[in-house]
């Protein structure tokens, strides 16, 4: 098991698992956007099994962020694959692409329902805002949209502009909105 960066700590893994357990009775896809070496993927997969986690990541890092430089130096996807093999029951499907492409592909199919989405890709306002807007039409009643890094000002702004006058749950750095 290899985790090089400490971007998602044990407390966040527990909080994320708790949110996933909250959608146990909600039908639909379980999606993660931004997996890196798999810390959050593993937390979600082990909380929702035997349901499948759809892990969406370019594994190229986030444009203009330190992860982009790191990803150019090593094979982050290979590390993610090894960690998933070792730490999960295999209930994970990788989608190695931009989340925009993945969510558009949902549009082209029969619109599927999404029970849970965890957003942890780029951290700029527009990307977070656009990601929430793109996934929201697919959300099931009782489903959860959540993400990491609520302490980061562009992320806070995007979340609060996406859900004006709606309660946002905060669990450490994780934000969550139940629909
Ligand atoms: C902060 S890391 C995710 C950390 C991860 N959740 C964890 O538990 O360690 C951000 C990830 O988002 C991915 N990413 C950035 N922009 C993306 C995009 N447009 N589409 C898909 N993945 C993207 C990066 O490749 C990177 O793996």
C-alpha cells in the first residue's frame, strides 16, 4: 500500500464512510470525482460494498495545482490501482477521463440516478461550481453531493453559490448537501 501525499486523513475517511452509509437505501450510482492514490476511493468502496464506486480521475493532477507537477513525475494511476486491489473487495470501476466527459456520457445514456457523489478534483471556483451543476440533475431524492476542502475560499464560494439558502453540513474539511 502506497500513499505518498497526505491529502485525505483518517478522520476524513471515517466521515466520508459515514456519509456513504447514509445513502444505503437510496438507489443509484456512487461516484467519486478525484481519486489520486485512492484514500477516499477506499473509504467509499468499503463503506458501500457490494455496490460499485465509479472513480473518475484523469490521474494527471489538477491543472495549475501542485498535483499536476507530481503526476508528471510518476504513475499515480498505477499506485491507485495497486492500492485498490490491496484495500478493497474490488467493487471499484475506474473512469480515466475528465469529469466533464464522464458526466456528459451520463447525459447520453438513459439518465441514471446518482445516489452519492464526492467531489475532490480541481479547487478553483468555476470547476467546483460547474461540477455541482453538472451532477445535480442526476441526483436521486435523498442522495448526497459532497466534497473536500471547504476551508479553501474558492470551494466555499462555489458550494454556497450552488446551494443558496440551503443547509450545508460540514464534517472537518468535508462539505455535504443531502437532496
Ligand atoms: C486532491 S486530488 C484527490 C485526492 C483524493 N480524493 C484522495 O483521497 O487522496 C485531486 C484529483 O483530481 C484529479 N482531477 C483534477 N482535475 C480533474 C478533472 N478535470 N477530471 C478528472 N479528474 C481530475 C487529479 O488528477 C487528482 O487525482
